[in-house]
């Protein structure tokens, strides 16, 4: 998100991964939230793992990614279109939970992303 929206800080990192790849990640703790979401942690960093068993997450991983430079390393990241798909996917769940503060943030972020694209 930081690549596309200035000043946007985050409290976690979202990764899209297949379950078998998790074994290659050392020193993490995790808890299965749903069949498509795993909450993990590396030291004090919170990580949400979006599992590729969800067709949308897998599609974003396959078609809506690009290499981005962070500090001194290239990292495969979601494109603007991929981020919008992920945020729109999350909205119905936030509405059902009555989490309208986050709904507003997600809708605002999608607007900022599309304005810059």
C-alpha cells in the first residue's frame, strides 16, 4: 500500500501464500482464522497470510503483481488493481461485522489508489 498511497502506515503485512510454502518460513507463530486466512507473527510484526486456496487470492498472486524495490531488495507486490480487488473483497465482511471505521478506511484507500493510477 505504501507504494501507492503517501503517508499510509500499516500495522501488519499481508502475504499471499500457499499452505505448503509456510514450512519454509522459520520462527513464526500462527493461528488459523478461517480456511483462507492465517494470522502469523514474526517477533513483534503481525502478518496476515491470505491463502491461495481462495481463488481470488490466487488470481491476484498470478495476475496482479509486480516487482517493487524496498530498501535494497526487490519484492513481488500486488499492483494497484490487485490491491483494489483485495480491498473490495474485504468490504462485505467488514459490513457484516459492523466495522464501519475500517469500511471507511478501505473505501478511502481504494479512492486514493484509483486517483493515483
